[in-house]
C-alpha cells in the first residue's frame, strides 16, 4: 500500500503500537509501586531503642515485646513488597513502644509516690514520738 509516497506496513504499525503500549504499561506500573515506609520503620526502631534505654522491660515487658514483633513483621512485609501492611505495622510498633515507655514512666512515678508517702508517715511518727504524741 502506498499512500502519499509512504509505504505503510501493518506489521510495523502493530509492532510500534505494541512497544508503545508496553512502555506506557511499564511506566504506570513503576509509578504505582509504593515506596517502603523507611521513615516509619526508623521511627519504630528509635522508639524501641529509647524504651530499652529507659529500662522499660522491668515495667512493661509485654508492650515492648509487641513493639519488637510488629517491627519484625513490618520488615518482613517490606521484603514481600506489602508496603501498606508494612506501614501499618511500623506505626503499630512505634505506638506499642511509646505505650511501653508511658506505662513504665507511670509505674516509676507511682513507686516514687509510694516511697514519698512512706517517708511522710515515718516523719509523722517521729514527730508524734518527739512531741509526746500530742499531734
């Protein structure tokens, strides 16, 4: 077939369409692939490290264990390219580590409060003894 001085080859046209379609498909596939939640995983790791330095295992071992397990699951999800799941697990890991830190801080404060109450009671007993029990 000759049309305005050019030969149109149906195979060449099909090949160009096929290559063009493949390129568009590949670009779309690359554009839609979610990125690994690196920042969220690092935040979870930092929260766990911080909790460990605060000796949280003495006060909230279950929460810290959950944080570690969820972080491990998030890292596996990244390897499996399940980025939405990895993001959710990384967030849950960070929150679990922060909860462990908060529980530990609360329990430490409670212990300090109890020690202070004991000290106050001891001082009150000493005052009563020294003043003859009139107060």
